[in-house]
């Protein structure tokens, strides 16, 4: 049995589905105890029932600073300490194009995507420092945090801002031994991709968009949640003890080539299956 995270306690936001679920499963397999924060209560409870005593679930809206603080406190109360904070949960935010992105939509997008990352850093660092220092903070950015054209404007701006939070944290928190790094997933197929698609067409849609987008990637396929979870395990573990301020693309090489067709392809496939044109 792998043991890279034995003895560590982690918080994973958005841990009940998609990348967060794969990461929760991987962390537990590596020996960690995990507190999952999510708003999908039924999935969260099912996860605890399946994985057992190594996992706790706390309802948490990551756009609410107080709820993120309560989530971190719950981890300490349940398991006695905190070693890893994985700021994974977010969402598309306002899907409007830049010319239509108003103040309310912008604020909502930034609070959900970048604000939640700030909240997670602040509350986790508070605990890390009280424990004497050390600790790893991981944040999910995106290929949209590296280039434009892969998603809506608000999402792209917010994911760029996540990287700014990570760089600021690496500078300010390093003296406490706290590491902060970002993962930038590429096209990673999770249930959110089928948002807005009729239930009976979801499976066929996910297959179609996987084929269409996978053909555009240098490695020849789209990503799976487990691909991102593997990177998160590395950044959570002592294997990355000298890694901070890093921005790690986990995208099959997509960031290294022209990605300008991704948004167009997604819109075309979504339209064929009766979904909206905006992308996650």
C-alpha cells in the first residue's frame, strides 16, 4: 500500500465529486485522513459511508469565508491537526463574455474562484503557524489560468487570479515553512462538463466531447480526475518539500501548443447535444 501521506490530515474542498473526489480517494489510499468540504450533501455522506473513518464531511460553501474557517476548524477538532489544504472547489461563475460581464457577475466569479482560494490560504495558514509551521496548500487553477480562449472571461480572470494568490502566499508564508502551489488541469472530463445536457444524453455527450477534445491534445486524450489527483498527492507529500510557488500544468501538453480551438470545439459539441455554449 502506498504511504506518501501517512500521518497527514488534509482538507479538500469540492471533494465529493470530480477532481476532488478522485483526490479524496487518492489521499486516503496514501494514508491520509481527509475532511471534505462540499455543498453536495448526499454525495458527501455517501463518500464517508464508503471510505469509513478516514473521512469526514462538512457542508461548506467556499465563497463564504466563515464557512471555510469552520471547515478548517472541523478538521482540527476531528483529527487534532492540519497538514494539507487543497483549495479545489470552484465553478464557472458568470458565463458572460467579457463585453457583457457586469459588476455583479464579475464579483460573483471572483469571490467563488479567487476569493475561495484566499479564504483557504488564510485559515489553513493560521492553523499551520499555530502548530509551529510547515504545511502544504494546493490550489486548483486551470489551463484557463495560463491562457485565454479556454473558457468564459470571468472564469479565465478568476483562474489567473488563483495563480496570483499562490505566488503571494509563497512569498509571504515561506518563512513559516508553508508551501503553496497551483495545479492547472487541462481538459479534464468530470460531471460538470455535462451541465445543461439532458440526462439521457449525458453519457453520449461526454464520450463525444472527450473524443473531439482529446484529438486536439498532444498526448492524444483528455484528462481524467485521477490524473490531477496524482499531482495533488505529490504536492501534498514530503516528495515536494522544496517546491513552492510552482504552477504545474497537468494537461497532456496543451499549454505548450495552440489551444485556440478548444472553446470553439466545446461550443459546437454542446450545441449538438442541446447544451449551452459556455464551458466549465
